[in-house]
DNA sequence: TTTTATCATCGTAATATTGCAATGTAATTA
DNA sequence: TAATTACATTGCAATATTACGATGATAAAA
C-alpha cells in the first residue's frame, strides 16, 4: 500500500536502504560531488550550479542532512554545507559490507 | 512535479542514482543477501523467507533484473534467480568511485 | 529602519513506489 | 484432460517523492 514494511527486515537492512535513498537521486549525487570538489564547503551556489529551484535544492540538502551525510553551519546570512566524513565512513563500510558478501561467495563463474 | 529532471545531470550521475534505487528498499537488499547466502540460486522460496506477498516479491525481482543486478533462468516450472556478478562488479566500481572522491579530498578534520 | 540577500518551510500538483488480490500463463502431475 | 504448481502481469489503493511558487525568518547593507 505504498508503505514499506520495515518490521519484516533487519535493522541493518533498513538502515542500508535508508542511506541508499540518499544516492537514489541524481541531484543529491550532484550536490555531494560538488561539495567534495569545492572543498570550501559551499552553500547555495548550488542553485546556480544545478538547474533546480532554490526550494528544491533546499529540500535535497535537508534530506542529506537528516541522513547525516552532510553538515550545515551558519555563516552570516548564508550557510556552509559540507560532507560529514564520519558518517561517510560508516556508509562506505555498510556498502562495502554488502559488496563483500557478494565478492566472497560469488566469483565470476560460480553463479548460474 | 514528481518527475526527476534527468537532463540536468550527467549520464553517470543518473546511472548511479538509478542503481542506488536497487538498494533503496530493504526487501531488495534482503533478496540480494538471500541470493548470495544460498549460492544455489534459489527461486520463490523468497516468498516464505520474507513475509511479503508473491506478487510483491515478483515485482522486486523484476526491478533487480531490469537493472541487471540479477539473472533468472527457467528451471522447469520454477525459476532460478542469481546474482549477475559482472554487473555487480560495475556497480561496486561506480559506488567506490564516489566514495573515493570523498576520501581523497576530505579527511576527518579538513571539513568544516 | 528599510531594503536586500540567503535559506527554510508550507502548500500544492504531478509522478513514482509499494503492496496485494485477482487473473493469466506455462510446465508438471494426477 | 483436469488439476496443481510456480511465477508474471494487471489493476487498483495508499503512501512517498520530486518540484516549485509563495511566504517566513534572519542577518547584512543601505
């Protein structure tokens, strides 16, 4: 019914799915990549960089912030966003854990 | 308006986002993990394993198959699904590419 | 103080996703 | 052949996501 039955799955499966949603939209990937590129922790220059409306960017930033992937700090009238490298490490670990499960039990020709 | 503006982003950003959607639901993660665990390329035992209806499982399997992450081969009346390890390597590469971008330009204390 | 700049939030419209019952299809079995 | 088994597809209903205009809040500038 449009609602995910989270109670059927493990906490880790739900967490991984939740974090994957952060990457499940090209705008959020673009935002993350831009934050990485311009290390200076840039703010709403993103509105110019991507072609989306300010409200839309703000919404994507909020999702990334809610998931903990980025942090925002007030800088006068504007706001500096940047990668939360601690959380990032955790995410990387979760994904690599999934990837390793496959790598370890499924070589190129052992499957099908 | 509920539709992603893919034309604003690069092909790689769109592809990564598309693939991330595969992981953006706990049921699909559970399916992938189960396929990995039971190397024997199991079929609709998944309906018992997860608590979801047959139609729902079938739908998730289709999405994973459309993205190329799994393959299905007819085995009499039932169907054997299994990981497509080739595609899996590619996905792993894409995600690691994103992770590395962060790792290389953003150490634990250089940000914010 | 008034204006301007920078963001966040609200409200709304459009589209996407999730889930399942019902039904359809193909192979197996009785 | 008729019944059964194993899935896929279809057709909803409910919820989630994406996008943006309008509005609000806050800080700097005039």
